[in-house]
C-alpha cells in the first residue's frame, strides 16, 4: 500500500467509494450487552455518557436494540489524517442531495455512514464527486 494522500483534490479524485452490503447501527453499550456488541463492533467511541459502538444491524436486532440502520460507504483512498478537504467535500455533496452523513475517520480510510434506504443514491453521489475531481 502506498503512503497516505494528503492533497484534498487528489483524495477526492482517488476516493473510489465502496458500498458495504451490510447495514450498521450506532448503539449504546450496556454492561449486559458489552461482550456481544464490542465483539461485533467495527468502531467504538468513549463519550461522557459512556461507550457507543457501530455494530451490524442484525447483531443489534438479536439483542433487541432498536435504532435507524445505516449503510457504510468506505472511501478507498488511503487518506492522510492531516489532509484537508475530503470530509468536507463528501459531507457537502451528500448534504446537497439531502442525505444525512456520519463520517468516521480511521487510520487508512474514511467511512461515510448514510441512511440505509438512501445507500445506492449516496454511493452514486460520491462516485460522481470523484469523477468530477479527476
């Protein structure tokens, strides 16, 4: 894998958005569900209120945890954590289309979580954004 891309325009052009076929849910981790949730989580964050996690929707369903489902679109560019512009461009393009977006940055890639019922539309918006920047 090459090193991270830092230039904003280059990150957008190379983002190659990939739609995950699985649905995800943001949940609050309780002591009685912690083993199942944390074992299945693709991301966690400790907030003042406690630990929240992003887990497969089917795992949340099995535990009786309701909430909206989200699709994950991974931006396949290896984006530099100090790069400027990728998150803003993605969030703005989706906002212009009226699509909610929750961005999660990890070490190698950024991930956009969008309402599951708008996943295909959001994916198309991001593919167009990447083509326009190329």
